């Protein structure tokens, strides 16, 4: 598969990622490939978006899916795994520890010694190594001299034998952030509107 910059992420690439995960998730297609966990190396610009999409597109998830990357790739402009002063090695090693020793049935982001719930994570800096955080949710775990996992914050598997379902995403969705004088909403099949206050929006002029 062709590598892309994460700023070029699209719904089509998300569907491709979901398709590849579904092939190896439970070993039905290839019995020799029955993995316990998955690590996805991802660019930081859209990593939180991908983590959120996967968390909702994979129903009845009962394995660990980790997304991780490195800030220093953007800073140094070349491959950093063999370079000093980079965060890629630590982020990858932390991800491998979680994947190999813990069963956390969620989509996670591992970054700067933090274990974050994927769909609560957010990138807040383009230059700091501590660029990912969860503004409205506590960390699931932390890496220090010991690894601390907050198991009470982890969503348990609802049904152990429930079928894992991979949902195909549609591209016919428009996302609109309302501002005064917003133009007519595009004619997509689905429209998500980020409105004012508690959900207020103009009574006319946009839904035509």
C-alpha cells in the first residue's frame, strides 16, 4: 500500500484500513494471522480523527487497537527511528508493551508516556512532544517506572462471543460549522451541523 501524509486522510483510506483490519482480526480469512492486538503507525495531524472513526466503525471490539506516531518526524523532516532527540522509539515501545501484555478492548492513542482513549484524544500542539491529551476525560494509563492502568475507566467487552462488525463508511456527509451568514448547506445525503449555544440555529436561510 502507498504511504500518505496523514493530512491527506480521507474516508476512502479509513475504509481501506477497516478492510485490512477485518481480514486479520480473528484469523478466519488467514488462520495463521490471529492477532491479539494491533498497532497502527499514523501521522499526528489526523491521528485522533482516525482513532475516533475506528472506535465507532468497529462494533463489539474485543481486542486492543493502538495508534501512535511521532512529533519529531515533522520537526526533522526525515525518518527518525534511528535518530537521537526523537519520540518515535519511546512511543512505539510503549505501544508494544500494551499490545503484548494487556488486553484493553478499545481504540487507544499512545503518546508521550500516556495511554489515551482514542475517541477522546485531541492534538493541541504542532511542536511539543506532549501534543496529545484528552480535554474531557482522564488518561487510561501512564508509563513511568511502572505502568499504571486505570481499569475502572476502561469499557469492558459487553458480550464475549458477540460478532465483531466492521462498518463501511460513507463519503456523502457534509460537516457544517455555523457562523452568522453561513451559506446554504450543500446537498449531501447526511449533514452534521455544529450549531450555536445549546443547539440554536437560524430559522431560515440555510436549510434549502
